[in-house]
C-alpha cells in the first residue's frame, strides 16, 4: 500500500531510533510535507531528512504530537488484521499474569496501539480512544474485542481530555450488549462496584494494584487514613486485610457514597469517610491532633504538564508534610504519584525534606511501581509514570 509521506527535519529521527514512537509538530519538515496537507487520523509513511523510511504513523496536523508510529515498516500501516493481532498479543500476556478477567488489556503505546486503552471488568469491556487515528479504527476495535473475548457488553468511554487536543468529540456509547450502569471489579481478593457514569477514566485504576496489595501486609490492627480515596481502592483493601479502622477522604460526594457501598459489599463496618478538599481535610485533622498508624496519599497528577513542575512539586511537598504530621510516633506513610514529570527520586527527596521539617526520621522501606498490565517501554519514558514510597516515620533520634 502507498501512503502519503511525512518528512522530518534533519536529526529529528534520533529519539525515534532510540525507541520512542511520537513525532512533534516542530520536528516536521513542513517545506517538504506541509502538515496542512494531512487529514486528522490519516496514515502516512515517515521519512528522515535523508529520505530513509522510518515506518508508518497516524498523523494529526492539529496536535502537538502530530505523529504516532504504528509500524517500523513504511509499507505496512494499521489494518483491522494487524490491530486484532496486537490485541491478541496483549491479551495473551494479561491472561498469563491474572487468573481472573480484571485488568488493563491494552495500555496504548506500550502495546503498540497508541491512543487506545482497554480495561476488562469480567464480561464488560471499557474502551477509551484518545487519538484521531484510533477513532477511525473504532469499528475494527469493537469487532476485534467481540471476536477475542466475547464480552456481554462493550462501552466506548470516550470522554478523556486528550480528545479535545485531538479535535475529537467526547461521548460515552454502549456499542454492544445491554446498557451497564455499574462496573464490577475484583482486585487482590477484594470486591468493588463502581458507577460508570461520572467515574474517573475508564472507571478504575488498575495501575496501583501491586502497591495496594503491599499495603495489605502493613494494615492488620492499624488505623488507616486513605486520602484521595475515590471509591476506596486503598482503604477498603486495608480494611479487608485487618485494619482496625479506615477513614477515606475524597471531595466527591458520589465517590464517598461508593466507599460506603463497597464497605458493605465486603462485609465491613469499620470504614468511615470525610467529604471535602484533601488539603483542607488533612489540615483540619492536624488541628484536631488526630493520629493514624498508616496514611495513604494517592492524589491525581499534580504536575499535569512540564510547565506545572514548580507548583506541582510544592503541592506534593505540602501534601506529604501534612501526611507525615498525622502519623503516630512509628507510622507508615504510603506516598503515591501518577505524575509522569515527577521522578521516583524526586518524590523520595520531597518526603525526606518533609521529614526534616517536622523532625521525623524517615526510612524508605519499599518503592512501588505500576502493575505489569501497564508495561513500560524503555524508549518511551512517558509510559513509566506510577511510583509509590512506603516510608516508616519515627520520632527523630538524631
């Protein structure tokens, strides 16, 4: 098949040769291949300045990331057959990793399917498309999902922020099976039910699965505070592992309702909630001289863009210092981050600084990572975004 050609500026291919898959608009030689000549979502052959072929990509002239590589072969693009093959390869690994069908089936670039995320919730599959190229493959995606796992329901939850950047409309559509209002989740032996309407992202965050499992080892007999709790992913699992009491904090009234529902679902009667801004709630708890054995901090990305780095790091510092203040003399802080622009080392340093400011001696016990259904591609640092620090905080003896 012959594709239109997108040319790069001289030297712009170095990052791609090292394993990355994205092309930025300022890397394109617009004299040889004006971006305005390309329709959003079209497939094109990518060539270096010396005319050497680099592969095939989806193009969107209106986005900063104007190209997303889909093949290293300039003769072959994304077809329904190739899409199905990649879905099948991704599925095979998840089925090896997990004995129950609750996982992230497709993690975008990491599975060779840039702009596509698919989560499985038993017999319900939620698909999220974020790029113009994948939007044009929508029907093929639905057919492939039906063929490979025969779900009872398929939902297109296409309401993410990236779609606006790509010039796409937002919508939620039930494309197969009966309408679903609630997603059922099983994680680390704990059950959850999550409302689809108003739910965040695809409805659940499988990425912290392993870290929430590790929390269970620390929880028995402990008083736990779960901040930014959403529907209680951390707190409910701690309670099921034997925590003496759990308090979940979230600003969303519907999320708080879901915490109570999920507590009942698991036969728990020791889960309380606080509705309100996390920072204000933490400060109020400090003023009331409340103390907890374990404090879990899992905020949304506080550094959504690189230009937010300074303000975001200040927010993480304030958050972690408040969390440390609420710990008993020998407590555990679980500090998580999903900000791609905050490194593991920088998060650790922020916690260290918070400990110094309030005269706490901190020991880093464990460093958590994203679950294996969110694989990292070494050449694409953006795929490595989850981190968690398990820190013991002692009254300083130095």
